[in-house]
């Protein structure tokens, strides 16, 4: 028999969506915030020679390293050197650092576990402070690089350095605030939606480049058809794997309450196949692309003889190279296991089950439950690591066959599909909440209609 929530979900239609006025306001607010973000990606920083920088960025002979990934996440803001060029990447890095420190640094671990709402707010404040530090550091590096480049800046000097640092850092802080507003007053996770909007914005240009290669004869019609089928299959595969989970049965014992027996309910503990999300490919990409970026920045420098091996090594860390592909796969697997161990603690879960009287059938509460959860989670993480590695390596195989001019990031596909699924789920939850409120109001009206007036004594 279907539950009440499943019955409401089955009855959701256009009419129920039209009546959800609160959801309309949230959707409009989210859309307005994303429009503001997209406008900011076209506003260049003061003093930059936009045409010269764009010509450098689009040079097919250049190895831009990590700039390509940042440009993809920022919706093309990097190639235009806009005020939102840093995007929310400093905020994401700060969030990951604070989250990792919250698992290994005792004072922050205490805040995370025992601090409650105030502890969560304190950690969020630390994340904001760290975001400012990282944004200042990255924007200063960009300002120095642009200031020392011939023809990139109209008037190089101290004023350009200061204005660039202030502008890029301010852009990141504004996007961080905008993302928090979308999370609170809109639909979905604000920061994830900002990254999603950037990825979707560069998608038409990628498709146009692909069609241009086919039109110029650099790619056959069969190869174009194969790539289209491959991308569709990857999206379907991601949807299936992101929804896949292992549901562990949890039993609660019966207890005596007066003259009747209560309890004895059953529930499920869902364990996702991909617990780490999109963090592993992001970390792996950053770690591998950073050496290539450093090599590009020092390409014209006179390296000492004992560093003559650096260009040779970094040349192998490019897309499509066998060493790059092998290291990329190993790093994704490593970060998948590492981040899963940080985000899910079997001992804490087992202790919470024991505290509330729940247990896994056939497994003793406490240590044995924690060991069983760790065993199941390890097997699921093996599958999740293989899944993420396959999704991210498939584009690398395409790059190896068609060159660097054609690159579909597995990370971008994962983010786009995952954010879409999460946002749709939140819209459905808002519709369910609206329908619940309607049912409650109808029940109250019926109760008043059948009610009996109180008797006066």
C-alpha cells in the first residue's frame, strides 16, 4: 500500500504547481540571482585589455592548465577576466578545508558534533574568513601575472594591482553572499546553482565548436554521432548511479506503554553508492593541472640546469597523455575513499542507533554494528570510485583521439546532473509541503463544519 507522501507525489500536476505561490516566489528569486551572476561574468576588471587577454586565452598553441577548468566553472568569466573570474572556487576550497579540519582538529570537531546551531554558525564564520584569505591570495597572484604580461594591462602599476585584488575578492564575496541568499530564499543550493549556471552557459559554445570541427572536415559524421550517443549514455549512467543506494533495515524494539504495546517500527538507513559526490574529480583535476599551469608561467624563465626536468615532466601531465590518465584515475580513487571516510563515520552512526534503541537485525549494537557499517560502506565506495573514474576518464579517451580542442569535463557533467536532480527534488518537496498544508486546512474546515457548539452551564 502506498504511503501518504507517495500518493501526494502521484497526484502532483500542473494545477498543484500553479497554486504553490510560495514556490513561484522562490523560483523567481533564484532566476533573478542567476541573471545577476551571468551579467557579472561580462563586466571586465578595471584596467584590463580585454581583447589582448581573450586573444591569449583562445590561442590554440597555449597550455593554460587549470585556467580551463576555472573558465568552465565560471561560465567564461576567466577568458573575459571579469569581476567574477574567481567565481566561488575560494569559498568551495575554504568549505572543504573547514570540513576536513572539523574532522581532525579537536576544538572544531567539538563545535561540529556538540555545538548545535551555534557551532554550525561559528564554523560557517570561519569558512567566510578563510574565503577572504584564499580570494586575496589568488587575486594577488592573478594581478601580478597580468601586471607583468606585455600588453595585457593598459596602465601597469600599484593602482592596477590594488584595484584587481579588491575587485576579484569583492566579486567572490558577493557571489558567496548571493549563494547563501539563494539557499535561504530560493530553491536548491545557491553555490551549486552558481557553478551549474556557469557550466551550462559554456555548453552552447562547446557544441558550436564541435559542429565547426565537423563542418571543416576535421571530424567525421560518425565521430560526431558517436560523441552525441556517448554523452547521452553518460548522463543516463550518472542519473542511475546517483540514485543508487543500499538500504539497511533498522528495527526498533517494542515497549510497554500502559495497557498497550508501542514501537516495533521498521525504517531504513540509506547508504549512497557515491557518498563523496563530485569532490574527488575536483581535487584530482586541480592537483594534476596545477603543475602544467606553473610550467606555463615559467615557460620564458631561465631555469637552472638542475630543474631542466620540469618541462619534460609537465609535458606528460596534459590531457590525453597516458601518465595523466593513470594518475587522474588513481587520485580520483584515493580522494573518493578519503572524503567518504570524512563525511560518514560508522562509529557515530552506530552510537546514534544504540542511543535511540534501533538495531540492525542479526547484528549486535555498538562495535559490531560499526564494523558492519564500515564493511558495507567500503564495498559501496569501491563501486562509487569505479563509477566516478569511468565517467571522468571517458572524456580523456575522447581528448586522446580528437585533441585538446574537444574537451568534455567529467566533473562538469557530474555537477550539472547532480545539481539538476537535487533542485528537482527540492521543488517536489515544496510541492508536497504545499499539498500537506492544503489537506490540513481542509481537515480543519470539515472539523469546524461538523463541530458542536459548546454547552454553557
